[in-house]
């Protein structure tokens, strides 16, 4: 169980960074621990991933990887594989325990139980769908959260066993709570651990124990379920249904919920028929459901899911393991297929939910082959495992090389703007800034294709503008207007903000002589659509200061950014760099620097403070401090 994931996934270590790896790992320097010191750990754990818990254990694991091997993506992926191997063992132990707890098992033996658990764990471990979790570096968060959930379930089962036997069990229940907290240190999805435990209790344990204990357990789980439903109905739903919650998405709350029916059925089809060409990674063009009959498959998908749920409920007593499998799949998607305005679909969301489907298939197979000789069973399981290894090996080989992966994903899903943009980005990097390289022109074609697909993201237009500015070829007349229209019609997102920052940064560093007037007009359009965005005001302030050569406007806009986000010290650091050499602002400069220093407890603004101090020293060496120098482009 430990060696199998390494044997299958290690050939994919060369795949490099991908998609969300860039904002979370490549563009963020704070997690890169270079020395095992208290200050270094404080900086690594105090910055980084979003989430109400901050995901400190995920950050710590990345920081220790950097300390061990530097920013090598292969080293980061190797840790993912190791954690996945641990999860494989935990799945084996969990399934074996579940099988042992099922009463009246016909023909049950230790060997058959172990074979059943090994088959489920092996296929779960090396299923082709797992490639986009294990070899997708940033999804260590999902892998680590799953470790916490599996440990919590195992601890709970051990506690219940001891409880049923009349032995002391509170230490195991405490362990389940601690395991859940550890999972939360990786990702918020570990909050589902109690729901998975409830599914096990209802489908397998059935509140076993003395009558008094059984009664108390039923009351406890019923009260917890009612409390959870009330919190969901009166806290979570109103929060995410408030106006503006979905403004940055191409869909609203109703469309998202309706679309999750087809999404879940699509996941089931990928699990049961895991052909690599069906694993497209990017689902930005997944058909949105605007009604039960728009498209018509929406109603069919929800009918299938309702039938599965009804069948699991009806067969709970006779087929407890299959019933648990259905519940496990639904619980695995309880957060990501709900009201939270996440992306419509991602393959890594099946990481733990996959086990539920495998339980159904394995339970059905075991019942069909109950009279088959054990050697024949082993042969059949071996054939299934080998076939799965072959399919996964093909997928791993694709993921093993960045350009091969980008080309495969773009060809598998030609209508995906993200897939096309990712291929263009890979070709652009492959050209190594050689404008005569075939990769340079091919990258332009991919960016143009992505732009024509009509997605909300301005990244394709941004890439085309920069490339044409750098090689001096004329830009199509509709690119700037199309870019500006996207900023005018949609609220600012992380992608659109990043695209505008890249354009401004390229112009500010004089790396590409793009049209400053068109960029100015784009800023104005974006500011009119997003008047409350502090980051946008900060970007415009730096652009006005450096490119428009208007220090007064730059300083005024940066002050506006500070007013919009008074607790964010980054904008104060940006303003301090602007006014460092202006004696009339000396008191304000000292207040700003003092505030930034106070906010630097975790080392977040250490580099900003160094630049500010260098700027001050340079100004002090000048005969007069009458004019501020051009500050460097702002940090993000």
C-alpha cells in the first residue's frame, strides 16, 4: 500500500507548477523557509493561503520542503506522493475496519476482508482521477485535510468498538477531535469529518451498544444534525445569497446549484470510466444549468442522484456498505457542490469522495462473486488494479512534462479559454523571448484563440497586448476595446486584477512600449466599475506616478487606497516609497514607516522596509530633497 503510489506517481515529478500553484506558491515568497529559525517560521506561517484558518500546517509543510530542497516543484510533488501513500494505508485500514463491523457477513474471513480492503485502497490510490490531486502541488491542502478526516474516522471507530465492549473510550474520541483539527490546519474541508462519521454511524454501526448508550447516541447525532441544518439555513445560505456574493462569477447562486447535478453525474462517469482523454482539468466551459430543462440533461442528472439517494436509504439495512458508499460520495461533495461561490467543477474534489463509489462497486462485486474461489477473486482484483495502473500511467506520463500537459489539455477541451491560455503561456515561456521562434507565433495564435472564446477573463488580451508591444507588430484594433469592455462589464477578480497589474508593470519597467493612453483609459474604466477597490487605486497610483509622470496624482490615489483599506500596511508602504524624498511630507512619511514596522511582526513587509530605507539613504545623500525619485513598481 505504501509503495504502490510511489511506483505509479513518481514518474510524474517533472511536471512543474500549474494554475493555482502560481498565485499560491510561485508568486508568494513568504512561505520559502531558508533557515529553521523562529522568525522564519513566523513569516512562513503568518502569510499565504486564503481561508478562515490560514491553513498553517499546509504552509508549514511547504516551508519545510523549501528548506530541504529549495523551490523545486519535484520535491514539493514528492511530499504530496508521500502523504498520498499514507492516506492509502489509512483507507485500507478504514475499509477493513468497516467490513469487520458489518454484522452477519456471509462467508467472511480475515483473508477476504483484507482482500476487499486492499482492492478498494489500491484502486483509490492509483485511480487516474487522483493524478490531478497528487501531482497538482497546491492540492496538498486537500490531501492533508483528507489525512485528518481518515484519522478521525479510524479513531472514532476504535472508540466506538471499545465503547460497545464497555471499555474506556474517551481517549479515542479525543483523538478524533484532534485529527479533525489537524486536518483543518491543511484545509477547511476537514470540517466534514463529523459528517463522514455520522454516515458511518447511520449506515454501518447503527448506534450499536447498550440500550441507554444507543439512545444517547441517537439524541446526540439528531441534535447535531438539527443544529447543522439550522446553521446552514439561517447563517450560511443568507450569507452567500446576499447581493454581490456572486458578482465575480459568470453564474449566480441558482445556476450554480442546478449545475451541480450534472457536475456530480459527470464525476461519477469519470470514476467509472476513467479514460485520460475525459480528464480535462479545466472546466471553465462546463455547460451552466439555467433551469431543470435548460439543458435537458439537468433534470436527468438530478433524477439519477435522487434515485441513488433513495436506493441507499432503502437498502441501508441489507447492503450497509453500498449505502455508506452513496452517502460517502455525497458527503465528499457537501461543501464544494453547495452555496459557496466556488468554481463549477474540479477533479481534485473527488479525492476522498472517490472512495464511496469504489465501496459500492466492490460491495456489488463481492456479492456477485461470493461463491467464486478465492484464487479467482484475487486474479480478478489483480486485473482491475493492473488496468487502472495502465490508465493512470498514461495520465501521469502526460503530467510529467509541462508542455505535453498543456498541449493535451488544450486538445482535449478546445473550447476552454483557460486551457488555450495555459498552452499559450507555455509556448511563450518556451520561446525564451526569441521573437523569431516558432513558439512565439504559436503562443500568439493560442492567446488569440482564447480571446475569441469570449470568456470573462482578460488574460488572453493582456498577453496579446504585451507580446505585440514587445515585438513591434501591429495589434488588432479590437483587442484594447475588448479588454476595456471586460473591465467595464464585470467586477474585479484575482485574474482581472493580475492582468491589469501585468500590463502596468510591463509598462512601468519599460519592458514593453505598449500604448500608455489605452492603458490609462483601461484604468479609468476599471476604477469606474470598481470604485471601492483599494488594490486597483494602488496600481493606478503607481502607474500615474511612474508612467504619467504625475506625482501629485499618484500620491493622492495611494492615499485613496489607504482610506479604502486602512488596516492594510502594504498601501502605506507604497505611499512611503513615493514621498520618501519630499521634505514637506516628512512627518507623514515617519508615521507611515512606523505603522509598517508595527505590522511587520511576521516579516511580511521586510523587503518593503529595506527598499524604503535604501530610498531614504539615497535621498539623504542628495544635496536637496526637493523631488521624490521614481519608486519601484508596487508589491502585490
